[in-house]
C-alpha cells in the first residue's frame, strides 16, 4: 500500500483519535509488546527492510515515505540508524533525502549522528554542490560542543567554495555555530568579512543575517560593501532583502546626517529675519551651506524604491520603515500607497501594517489622508483589525472630515461586535477632545447612547462622558442628574464607579441627588464590586465634608462596613478616610486639610493614542508590535551632527587593476593615465561623492577576486572544468603568444585595455553620478532596475582575468558582452551566471594549446570600390594571426590602391560608427600614395564576438567615404589542437551548459 493511501486510511473514519493515540504511544514505547502497536511496528519494520535492500528504487521509495511522515508531523526518529546507513549511497536522489532526514533529527540523535561524522566530512568534498551543502547543514545541526573545531573548519572551507549555494549554507552555519559556542566570535567575524565581499545575490542575504546575529555593531565591515549591497538588493531573494534593508537602515542612521534638517533651517531663516548683525551673519552662513544629501544616502533610497512593488509584504514593510526613518519627509509619502495595498492581504499582515500606519499617522497625517476610505471598517474584518482602523481614523480626523467620520462612527456603534462598539465610543470621545468644534455634538450623541438597550454600550458611554465632563463640568449639570438616575439600571462596575465619581466631584452642584445616591449605594455596599466600593467610600467622605448634617451617620455606617471588608485595599482606604475626616485626639494636622485633599481641582484627563509612545521603536520590528523591547532588538541611533568620512566606502581602483592582471604577466599601469571616460570628465569632477558612488558599480566584489586569485591554478587543475560564462569572450581572443616586446606595442595594448575598461564602466559611472546628484525621484522603477543589472553584468564580465591557456571553444551563446549587440539572447541570466560560476561539472581539465592556422584563404573583400572612392580602391582580408593591438581584437589587413594619375594625400580613418562596446585600432595616417601605388596596413577590431558590422569613414585630404567591415563567423574562432578525447569532453561540457541554460 502506498504511503498516501496508508495515511488516508489512518486518518479517516471514526477511529481517527484511536489511530493518533496508537501513534503517539508507539513513539513513547517502541517495544511493541502489545497488539495495539502492531500496525506501526509493521510499518516501520517494512521501511527498515526497504532501507536495507540492495535496490536503489526500494530505498528511494522508503525515504520518500519517511520524509512524508516528517512532513505530516509524525515521529520517525526510531528509523535513524537505518537511514544513516544510506548516507554513503551513490544514488544522489537517495542521498538528498537522507540529508533532509538527518537535518531534522541530527540534534535529537546526537550520539548516532556523531558515529557518521566522518561520512559527513567526506561529503563536504562531494562534486555535487547540493550534497556538499546538505552535509554542512547536518554537521551544523549536531549541537555537540566537542565537534566545534570540525564545524569551524567545514565552514571555512565552504565559505571559499565555488558554488554560491554552498557559501549560502556556510553563512547559515555561522549562526548555528555562534549560538553553540560564542567564544568563536572572532574567527566567525573573519569568515563573515570574507563572505560580505561575495558578489553572488544568493549569498548576500544569508551573510547579512549572520552579520546581524554575530556582530551587528561592526559597522566597519559594511563600509566597503555598502554600495555593492545597494546595487544587488533588487536581485536578492525576498527574505534576504528584508534583512539587508533593516541592516542598511541602521547603517544609514550612523553614517549620514539627518535629511530632515533642511526644513528647520528654512523656518529659522524666516522667523529670525530681523535679528542682530551677528545672528544675520550666522543665518547667511547657513544659506551658503544648504543641506546636500550624500550620494550614498541617495543610492540607498533610490535602489529600494522599486521594492515597494514587491509581492512580499515583509519587503514592502521593510522599505516603508526605511523611507520613514531615513528618507526626506517630502519623499516618504510614496510609501503610503504601497502600505494601503497590503491591506488586501491576510488579517495577520493587515494587523502588522495597520499598527505601523497607526504610528505613522500620529506624526504625519497628510501621508494617509488621501486614503481615508481605505480605513473604513468592513463587516468581515476581525475585531483587532477594526480597532486598529478606528485608531487610524481618529488620528486622521480633522475639521474637514469629522462630519463624515462621525456618521461612520454612528454606524459602528450599532455593530453586533460589542468590543468594537465600545472602542467606537472611546473614539468618539477622543474626537470630541481633539476637535473642539464637535465637542458638544459628540457629548449629546453619547448621552443619547445612555438609553441604549445594550449594557456594554451604555457603560462605555458613561466612562467617556465622565472624561468629557471633567473638561467642562460647569455647563453640564443636567447630564450628571440624568446619569444618576441610570445608576439603578447599570450593573457594569466601571460605569457605576464613573457615575459615583462624577456625583462626588459635583456634589455641591447636585446637593439633593448626591445624598440619596449615597443612601442607595450604602444598602448594596456589601454586594458591590471592589472598584465601586472604593468610589462609595470616596463619595461618603466628600459628602461628609460638604453636607455633614444629612450624611454624617450614613458615612459612618459605610466606614464601619468597609472596616470589616474582605479586601485589604478597602479596609486600608476606610481607616485612612476615617482618620482624615473624623477628627479625634489621635488625628494629626492633616485633618485640617481634608477638604482641600478630597475636593481639589482635578486635571482633565488627556485622551491620547496608545501608539504615541511607540515611535521610538523601529517600525516593522517585534518590539514595535509588542511596545516593549524584545530580545535581540537593535536600536536605531540618532543622526550624527557631522557625517563621518564618506571615503571609507570608496574602493581602490588601483587594487582592482592589479587583480585584473593575469598571473605570470608583469603588466605595468601608468598611474597618470585617466581612468574615467571623457564624457564623465566633462561633468563636475569636483564632487568626490559621485566618483565614490560610481566605483560601486564596477568594484563591489573586488576583494573576493583577491581571495581566489591565489588558488586559480589549483582550481583549474583539480576542481575540473568550471564553466564561467564571463570567461568565454576572454578565451576567444586570447592570442597574445609569440608577440614582440616593442615598447610601443606594449603601450598600445595597455591603452586599448584601459580604454575598454573605461568605456565599459563609463555608462554606469555616469548614470550613478547623475542620479546621485539629482535628489528627485522622477526616474521610474524599471530604469533603476535596468541600471543595477547593467552594472552587475559589467562587473561580472570585467572581473575575470585573462588566461594564457584557452579552456573552451568560443560559443556566442555564452559570451557576456557589455553591449546590446544583435546577438542571440544569452540563455543564462546575469544572476544565474554568477551563481554558476566555478560550478564543478567534471573531474579533470585538459590543456588546450592554440595552434597556427593550417589554411589561410587568400580571398579578399572589397572595402571601397575605385569608382566610389574617386580612384582610391581598398580591399581587406583576415590573416588569421594574433592581433598586435589587443588580445580581444581580430587582425584585419587593408590594401589601398591609387588608380588615378595623381597623388592621393592624407589617407586616414575618419569618424567611426561602432555599436556600443565594439572597439577599433586604426592604422596610422598615410601622408601620400603615389599614382598606381599600393600599400598594405593593419587594423585591429574587437567585434565583441559578434558578426555585427564595423562602420567607419575612410578619408583623404579632400573626401570621406563610408565603408563597412563584417567578419564571417569563422574569423572569430581560434585554431586549437586537441585530442579526440579532449574534444569529446569539451563537447559534452558545452551540452551540459546548454542544458543548464535552457
């Protein structure tokens, strides 16, 4: 019988409770001596036999059933010995399921898990990344201090793994190891620092989570990675985005000055316009130094804006709190629409979102006023949601919309949900206190509710009226009389106590009613609630002091009853009042001031929102929800008065250039050479902030390159052919062998590489700097996403060092070109390419040697016909030789002929119309070409591994002619020599890559 049908039969029918009881008992007593447990024992024995079978299919079926049991919440721990035997299975599918089981039970069955620890360690070297990651997860789940050194070693190795999935699991293991042994903190911080430099979006969220758990105070680790995290944020998985955004919010509050300061300065300038000369001078200085947002501050705000459209409510909430805490107040309004959208989600999400909106609406009402109707209560809302919406409606109430809201409240009071109706009455009271124009209207409406049939509504109305009457008691004597009459019918203790307090406070205004109320309550004193008894005692004391003739004996009777009450609070209050109001020899000097003490003017109650004191907690956190500091809560720091040095976030350009240099090549860089393109130099280069921001696009992950550069030779020899899509282009044009050592040639090579890197980065630099200088958010979310991805793509392409030995045949499908050339769309997305970097697909790698071409065709192509060129003819052909102008360039030889009878002067290349990314090294100008003369010159063109046309102008002294060069596909490939075995191996590697891409 299959596991599904077994589970169905077990849970169906009237014997469900019996089956569950059998199962629960069987886990406690697995001996199975009674027939009651026979079914479970047979089932488990069956699974054990299947796990010990020689057939992989039986083992796989057994593991599927066991994992299914775990998913249903059933205890499968007794199968641990049988399962752990299969951890060394050669079948990957079985291995995966075994590790899923072990992760679940390794902590419970620590002794048995320790017996297999050598197997887990061997699995850490497995070629399959999923097995390596699963082994690390199991190892970190064994909570035994004795294996801490083994765990630490495993985490170190995994953090340098070529698979981003394994590195992600290493970041998860850091937190487990830290909770097991906090003394390992310093070593774990080193690993976190290394993983923070990782360029993979898969790793970013996990390592930041580890950072928050282990060393949240080490802000210095974030400096160099700040811009990279901002740029990668859009492509990180959703829960990683939440963690990163919360961390960057805390970072921004420590590194940037307050963006809210600008408004204060302007207000001060207006207020203090007529001041002394010195003060006017200070104000003038302030005008000269207006607030300018740090470009890194702007980068964070701009890159998080697209995430307001995320499908994940937690991400939207995280971005909303970031805008609330660090964005200028004028820009924070964009979060309101996104938060209102979340109100269509589940009630749990609504509850959290409404709590945060309630806090925001206290300080900035204008943000949510356009969405007032979105907070109207629906009949299907849960009570907690209704009360939060009432809170927000109260916060948004003003003179313009109060009439609409009161009509809405009038409907709510009639709700069958009594708790909600009571909350509505309190809301009406708050509106009456905050908007004086409607105070009388609200009070009259509440008095009308006193005749309601529902006791809870009446009681709540009494409590609210009591608070309102405290503010203006002189005008409402009739209401007090009306409430005194209700005392007989109202039974809710809080309402009765409120009426008695009101009568006691205004006993001089109702001299006839107050003694009678005291008489009635004295009769029922013993059966009253403790809260009511205390107010009866207070009423008696006040009447004794103001109308002792009528109430003296009555008060003494009540005091005698209170003297022997069961509640010690009431007994204490009775003794205190007796000594204070009834003078005798033992009473002290206080009795003289009894009237002032009891009948003193009481301050009116202040009706405030319960969310008013929550704003000191970070929005969206558990502490904000509970209104108390939770364990692990990290407080937001205050804005610094002066911003710390922004240069700490800069990444050194020179270091990156060194890392680009291939091993074994002593390439000298000219320090005076300009790094940026001409288009950027024309901008305002005095702003160092724009420069610093631009570096983030190209250098965000430079340090990881350094970590791996030392092991590059080892990786190529041991870990197999790790396909890196970004290296395809570099391998294609790597033809620099056997080249002359001329200094001029070296200079030209260096210039071509530098200009290529500059042009590759200039677009991202210009976009970053221009966006950072503009403080408006006019650009759309799609543009921000495009810019981020473009930067990421270029970074990944340019970071791969050139290699001497070509490891792959050139395939256009796997070339990451930095230009939008008309190529087939790459099968892999940029983020997937980063994640597949260095993935082991084979055990060994062969060395492919570049050979000289066996056949060079002599066919030439017409570049310029003699009729079109007014006598100047030009032909070109491909010599299939390494280009001396650059590794990535194709060598092209052009033959120029003068078919006229006159000298042609100053033959040169004029304007070039090249697609983005394509580069051309032109020949030196030819001073003159004699009649019937001929000359051959060489050019180098980087076609970006595409067959796109290179268009340029061939000019003479008098004319310019437009010409085109389009390469055949074969001219873009390198001739290589390899054995049949190596060829088949490379062919299989390419097929695997195609499979992964599709």
